[in-house]
């Protein structure tokens, strides 16, 4: 069995992380954003998506890379989605619509219709779009998770989501939105 060289691991110079959004989101990772329903996860995710897709170059004052974004929205009604997009677009100074149209691909309630083939569908769309970022809003309905406390079910979903991210490319960041109950004691 080969053992790790701890001295080398702990003392070698650190490489600068490949940031999608400097100091916030690293390229090629899977990130979970969790919070209670209605706190603004979707508005924040749509704003981030518009920022990256439009090439504005910064998000919340931090440098942001540019590229295609694939957004699977299995949570929000069409009127809510429309409002979130309008708020984000206006809040970002109304970035170029042709650039957004080219770089922002929104799948709205398309996964439920795919049934057990939802991951194959995600893989197919990710292969076409080759996004810099994929957003799943919200993970439980998008992945058809029945019991969030079932480790086997969660493990299967994560394995399939990694397959989707791999097809998109090694620099693709996946942002998973999740409802989470915060206990106030």
C-alpha cells in the first residue's frame, strides 16, 4: 500500500483555484445552496446565471467568468420564473438580450415528464449546451427524490448528477438548490 507524503502535501505551494466566481464558486465542483423555502435561493441563482451567461464579468463585486448556463427549474411556476428573470435582468442593468438568448438555456418543468429517464435527458441537454454552470432548482423534485434521509437514494442521485456534469465538461460547476428547515431555538 502506498502512503501519502504528508510533508509534501502540507508544504508544497498551493495552486490558485480555478474560480467560476472568485472566492465563491470553484469551476468543476458540485455545490449545494440550501435554505428555507422563499428565502431567495431561486432569485440569487437566476441572477448568478444571467451574470455568467451575459458576460458581465462580476457577481456581487467578485470576478465572474462567462459562459453558457443550463438551468433546470422544477420548482417555480412560470409567473414566478418570469418575475425572477425580470428582477435579475433589470438589477444587472439589462444586459444584452442576444447574448443571454445564446448563453442561457432554461428547462422549465421538463424533467418530471421524462420519468426515470430524467438523468439521460439532462445528459443529452448538457452535451448539447456544454454549460459553464448547471443549476438544479430544486434538487428534490428535479431528481425525483422520495426520501431525503435515504443515503442510497441520495447516493444514486449524486452519481447521476456527476454523470451530467462530466458530459458538460471538466470546468462545469453544478449548483444544487435545496430546501432546508432551519431550527430557530
